[in-house]
C-alpha cells in the first residue's frame, strides 16, 4: 500500500513539474511572440534587428542557434546579408542555399556530434505572394522533436513572411510611384525643352542656309556662318544631353533597388 502511494506521489510530482515547465514555455513563447510582433511592426529590416530577433528566438527555444537565409533579390533590396545567424550561423546553410531549402518545403536534419545528437529544423518563410527565405533552428534532438517547439518555429516563420512581404510590397509601391513621377517629369521635359531645342535647331539650319545664299562669299558672311555653326554645335550637344536625361528618367529600377542598379553599372563599366 505504501509503495503504491509513493508511486502515485512520484507521478503527481512528475506531472506537476511537467505542467509547470509547459506553463513556463507558454509564457516565454507569448512574451517572445509579443516582442517579435512589436519589433517587426516598428522597424524596417536591418541586420541589427534581424540578428537581435534571431538571438531572442534562440533564447526562447533554448536552441544552439537560429538562422535566417534570405533570397538574394530580397536581401539586396533590403540591404542586409543573405544569411544571418545568432549566436552562430546554422551549418545547414553552408550545405544548401536558402531558395533550394525553401522550395523543397523545408528540411529536418539530424546528426550526431561529440556533445550529443542535434537536429536542424528548416522552415520556409513564405506566404501566398511568394517565398522570401528559410528559417533554420539548430537544437538538441529532444527539443525540436516536441510539437510545441516546431509550432513556435512555424509561427515565427509566418511572422517573418508577413513582415518581409509587407516591406517588399511597400518598396514595390514606392518604386512604381517613383517611376510614375520620373515618367511624368520626362514627359514634361520632352513637351517643353526637347521641342524648343528641336525648333531652334531647325531655325539655325534655315539661318545658315540663308546666310550661305546671300553673303557666303564675303568675309562678314563667313564669320556669321562660323558663329551660327558654333551655335548649332551647342544646340546639338544640349539636345543630345536632354535625350540622355529623358532616357535615364524612363529607365526602370531593378527589383533590387538602387543598390542593385549601382552594382550593375559598376559591373558593366568594369567589363
């Protein structure tokens, strides 16, 4: 009878410890989700706050590391590295690129090391509009095999997708608005300056023709022809520069934004 009672007491204590541990994890998770939502809502993407968020996530999950791999065009448009990790980068990102992992739908990789078994859980960061990258968590195998941990990782990946997708859409809207404004300016320049320069070029051509007909043989006429030629050369140069300006205004911005455009120009000039 006493043995059964002792067994029941032990079971009760074990269940109580498990319930307390579950409660602590739930509290930690809610606090982390709140901090993550606040951070994602109040900040634009930067290396500093992405790394801080990953480090906070690693503390919450008691994980060895949390890493984020972004698709190259997105990382370039945000001005952040394609791979971020806290406190270290997951080794899985050295073996696979983020896009491959994300398009495969994620990965669960388990391996044995000197300090025991580890598991790397890779969850795609995506929404209905597209794929943004991959979230990789590296921890002890007994951690990520529990559904509560994997559900938290899925929730954080969804938060990242929501924030990154919103940032990308905002940048796209700004880029389109900028292109509309540039096209409007180009149209105004074409309607005013370009037409005025074209008209002046025609008038200079008429003037040169009349000078040549009337007094091209006399010395004053030759001087006037020379001056009118210089004026025509200046007008041609101004018209050419204006056409280049109009072309630049109507050039579309690449998806990577200004940084990608500058890099493409540098590569073109270096070739």
